[in-house]
C-alpha cells in the first residue's frame, strides 16, 4: 500500500514537471514573436513618421521649421521659437538649392528696390585722368661751351631767361691759340694762291691740303663760317672771335662773365628750345594696360579754364614706383606761343583705344571677397543664382564698367543693388542645407543599425528540447 502511494506520487510529480516545461516553452516562443512584431511595427512607424510630418499642409513637403526672427534657428517639428513666436514652415519647393540659389517673393524684391542690368557685348574703352607737370623737352637742350681756352671780351646775352634766336651772337672770346690759327690760315691761303699756277700737281695739292687742314681746325673749334669768310675777305687777324647760339630758345643757365677766363669745355650757356614741351604724369598700375604710345592726350591748365591743348603719348617708362604703385608716362605737346612753361601743373586726360566686342557688366554688380568675384544672375520669379566670374579690364566713364572673361553671357540679367543681402542669404541657406543633410545622414546610419540588430533578433531561434524522458528512472 505504501509502495503504490509512493509510485503514484512520483508519477504525478513527473507529469506536472513535464507539463510546466512545455508551457514555459510555448510562452517563450510567444514572447519572441510578440517582440519581433513590435520591433517591425516601430521600424515601420519610424520610416513613415517623416513622410507623415513632411506631407503636412496638403501635398507640399516641409523640410524644417524656422524661427521668423532668426533664420539660423531651425527645428524638426512645429512649436515655439526661443523668443516665444510660432515657427514658420520651410517647404521643399521654396527652399534654396545646394548651389545657393536664393528665392524671394517678387513683392519683397520690389520692396527691397532691387535693380538689375543686362550683360552687354560691346566695345570697351576708358579715359585715364591724371595730374601732369610741364617740363623741358630733353631732346632740345643745347650747351654752349668753347673748345679753346680764353678770356671773355664781350657779352651779347647777359642774363638768364633771355630769348635767343639761332645764329644770334652770345659772347666774344680772346684766345692766343685762336689768333695763331688765324694767322696760319691766312698764310695757307696766300700759299695756295701762289702755288695754284704751278705746273706741278703735287705742289698745287700741297697748298690746298695745308689750307684745308687749317680751316678744319677752326671749324672744330666751333668758329662760325661767317667769321672764317670775314677772315678771308679782310685778311686781318681778329683778336676776339664771336660765338653764336646753336638754336632758338631760352637761356637756362649763364656761366660766362665779361673779362673772366674760361677753360675749354666749360659750359658758358645752356639753351632750351620751348617750341615743344614734355608733360610728365603718373598712372596707376591697373591703368597701364590701356596706355600705348601714339594715343591722343588732352591737357587743361588751372589758370586757363575751358582751353584744351592737344598732344600725344610719347613714351611709357618701363619701371614702377614701389611706394606709389604708379608708372610714369611722358606726353608731348606743341608750344608755339610759349604759353606752356616748364614747372606748370595741368590736368591730363588720355583717351585710350577701345577693346572690340567684349562682355561688359557694371562694376557695382560685383562682390569682391578677396578669393573670388561673384555676381547674382536673375533667373526669374524671384530666383537669383550666385555665379563666380573672371574679371578683365576696367573701363567706361569713370571706370564704371568691367570686362568679364568667364561666368556670364550677353543678355543675362544681373543684380546691381542689394546683392550683399542676397549673398548673406545664399550663404545662410547653403549652411542650413549642409546641416540638414548631415543630420539626415546621421539618422539614416542609426536606422540601418537598428534594422541590422532587429534582423539578428528575428533570426534567432529557441533551442528545441530533444531529450527523451520515456526511460527516465522515476
């Protein structure tokens, strides 16, 4: 009796144990299935949530929410800004592209007084204005200095600044060498006359060569031909010989003093021909490409308003002044009435030759950042595109136009006012787009990580119980 009771108790315990184990296995499988279903639903909701948020306000896609008073303050969901104001949605069809295109309501564009200009294809020239100084023509400066040493006997031009004519007597000089040479010349002249009737050719040639050598010596000493002819006609040796002016002009310097001894080679007079004058002016380095020799130039004097003098560009100097960053240009003007006096200052304008058929825009349309040059092209319907351009030469009246080598084409419209506001907006929107793209990439990486983890959980299976309990020793 006791043995049966014990065996019956053991059988019941075994039955309950196996039943509990089977019930626990079924509950674990049900829990795993429920977990997998829940993860799939959460993943599907995460994928559908942005679409449902983005599809608000009808069919227009909302990229983000923006504070009305601070465009850089953006949010993923509607709400209040830091200032307590309602956030404003930014739609995909109104947002700027990654290239920085700015889209503004046409009414706002009109209120901002945005002006545009058309890119033109035309000839470009400029007028270079500068201040010049009248100077002597260096090619028409003359020095008068005796070739022999002697004493100044008489001065015919006795002060600086006097006008002299070509061939006018300047001063007379007494030189012992000159007196001796005159006597030799008269002797050679008589000798030639005596041997001129000789029947011997060598004798006649010797008389002529002696006379010619003595005459050449007088000419090399700058004795005028008139003095030599007078010597031949009179046959008398002159104590003092008069030296004459080699050109018409103004006496700049006078070193000759009556009764003073002058050595050979000492400058006695310096004469400047003022029939033409030079005007030295300086132009900036960026204006040098416009300047060429032979271009017409105009000049006005401050004390003669309204009167214009016409000249030409004679020379462009090859060096640059490092301090002023300018290049010196020499102009040449005719001065028949001697109105232009060296030392005067004048206003100079150089009319340059035009460059043919170039792309030109207003200079004010360019935003210079230091590294690149940008203009905004009006695309229509409130859209403005920033575009980098390559600049050429500046020209036009007062340098208000500039040549464009690359970037825009003729016929396009560009912004000439308020472009700095467009540039700020373009940079801001471009930064926001990059920030949103980075945020989206981060979200995509997180979702991929979640999907990978969930798939691993779904593929895990609970180990099946393969133990045979039939032969268990109760």
